[in-house]
């Protein structure tokens, strides 16, 4: 079964649960191509945002997928977030559909506005902030775990069939990677996003 077929099956399951935000993210994964071979490395990219939080978030939003991944890989798990955090969807990194990224981003951003954490220092629960829907939606469990792609600590948010991974790239700003499970490989990253105050 190909990655695309598995992602389409996952998308069908997500749609059956009527979770719009996760459906859009799963659709990004469905567009993903088979991973590039080791003989075809991606060139390094620089992602070094600076300044106050608003400028930092703006610059980080402009980093390409390679630079974002490099910053994520070198950042610590950070502190456990608490309370309401604004969110910004960035892209579907494996889709290789640069022309579609703005369309996908507009769709996700029109509905998803961040997350609300009900946590202590070790973890707790998290809910999506979706508009125009009120209340605590799409609950997940959050805690510290090892990110499978690099074996380093990260914050893991476990939902049904989808996992978010967070690292604190500066105080008050988290970089996030959404992954879908794969049976015989590390999880498939299907979206990049930011959480910030």
C-alpha cells in the first residue's frame, strides 16, 4: 500500500469523524510523494528568525520547509504551555505542491486559530480553537516524549490517528509538526505550524 493510498484511507477516517481541521491536514498528507532517496539530499537552508515575538513569528513563517525542519531539530522541547495560544498553519512539507500551499493555508487559517492547554508542568490536555465553533473541540493529551525522527525530547500531543510535536524555538513561540502514523517507518510529517502568544 503506497503512502498516498494510506493517507487517503486516513483522510476518509478523519472525515467520518467530521473533524475539519484534521481532515485538511490529512489531505495534505495524501498529496505527499514517496520520500526522496538518500542519494538525492535536499540542500541546506537557513532559518534564523530574530527580534521580538511578532517579528520572530513573521520571519519564521517565511522560512522554507528545510530551514524550519533544521530549526525544529536543534530546538529544545521547552516549557509545557498553558492557556490559550494563537496558531498559524504554514505548509504541507511532503506534498511538494508549492502552488497549493497558499490555498491550503488559507483554508486551515479560516478555521483553525490555535490551541488551549489545560496543563501542569508535566502535561495534561489540549483543545483546538476552531471558528466559528465554540467550546473545547478535538481534545488531545499532551506530555513530553521522544520525537521519532531525531530521538530528542519534544512535546507530544496525541489525538486519535494524528500526533502533533512541539519544540520551543524561543520563549513564547513553539514550532509544530503534525504527523500521521506509518506501520513500518517513522511517522509521516504532513504539516508545519506555529503556536505563539
